[in-house]
């Protein structure tokens, strides 16, 4: 197991290098000049050129890439063009919101999607199964911005149970009650994702239930509950855990719509705002960090398979 983990970690190095080349190349293909964006339309060409030289944008693209890469190897992601702060600090400021939001959403997704999917599979083709399938399709098709706005109108404006927007830092203030600001966004994100996990759990359990070892377990006289728990559910979890791992990363990096609706300072909004501002260092830093997070989650998901299925061995 240890040797496998080391090999996987080492294999991330060329993957991250390739990701850095792709990210850097595509970012510099975006039309627009960061120096011009910073100075505005009233700036003279001389002022723009002077700022370009100060930012190193007058150098060839390959030279800019190697300067940026050498900085990353030293732990320096550069300085944000817009915020005038180290990119790593900007990412950390936004990461708290996205990580808390993703964690709360994932808890709801697992707490709703897996049990409902299991019941739907166990009661296959019953009224419960049909109702769960219909509700899953309904919530999977609802736009998150529409759902978020309606939740805000009902629970924030009308009932005044939760705040409407923003998120005061929990780590800076030490006040964990600030998490109430993320309840509605987490519910908004968990609704469509829970529906997908319901469908995936149901289909995975139904596929496993027709396997030969499940038929053998029933033939030996095991109760239906024991068969479903020990043989069907445990083996069906492999597909579910894999989906949950990548869902978590997507929640961290790709919740720009929900973050915009609830005015949350998250990573998703940071990417979009940086694109509009042509903030090259911030965009590159965020995407590279997200790529690394994807690789780590993928490794953790693969390692979890060995615990879910004893037949899987890593060496």
C-alpha cells in the first residue's frame, strides 16, 4: 500500500506539469491586456507599456511560463493583478467559504441520496421506488439559481430563519454560528446532487443484486436484510464513493452560480471575476490548485476501494 501511494504521488508531478502548461497556454490566449484592464481606458500607450514591462508581460510567453513555474516550485504563485496580494493568500481567503460549503453540501448529499437510493433499490418497482425516481428527476432538472432564489425568498425574506447573503469568516472570528449563512446555499447545492446520488445508488445496487455471489448468499439461507447490507450495498458503494469524491471537488471549484446568488466569497466566483479582470496569476493559481485537489481526491477514492472490497489489493 505504501509503495502504491508513493508511486501515485510521484505520478502527479508530470500530470501537474502538463496541467500547468495547458492552463498557462490557454489563459494567455484570452483576448485582453491585464495592464490595460488595470489602468483603464484613459491610460496612455506609454503608461500601459510601462506597466507591461513591470509585470513581465513584454517577455515571450515561454519565458513568462518558466518564471511562473520557478516561482511555484518555491511556493510563490505570484501576485494578483487585481488584489495586489499574493495569489496564495487570495486563494486561502476564498477557500474557507468553498470548503465549508462543499462539506455541508456533501453531508446533505450523503444523508439524503444514499438512504433514499437504498430504499428505492430494496423496494424496486414499488410506489416508494417510483416516487423516489420521480422526485429525483424533478430535483435534478431544477436550475440551482431558481431554487436558491426561492429558498432565499421563503426562508430568509418571509420566515427570516436564515441570513440572505454573505459569509463572515468562521476561522477568523471563532464563531461557528456563522455557518448558518451557508445552510441555504448547501441545501440548494445538495438538492440536484442528492438526486443524482439517489439514481446512482439505486442503479448500482440493482446491478449488484443480480451478481452470482448475491444469488449464492440467498441460496445459503441468509436473510434479505443481511444480503442487502453485507453483499449488495457494500459492493454498490464503490461507484457511489467514486462519484462523491469528484462531486466534492466540483462543489469546491464549480459553484459559481450558487455563490453569486447568495453573494458568497468562494473559489468559483474568484475564477469568474479573475477571468473578467484578466488576472492571469490568480486564474492560473486557482486552476492549478483545483487540479492538484482532483488528483488527491482521486487517490483517496482509489484507496477507499480497498476497504470497501477486500478483493482489491494495492502493491
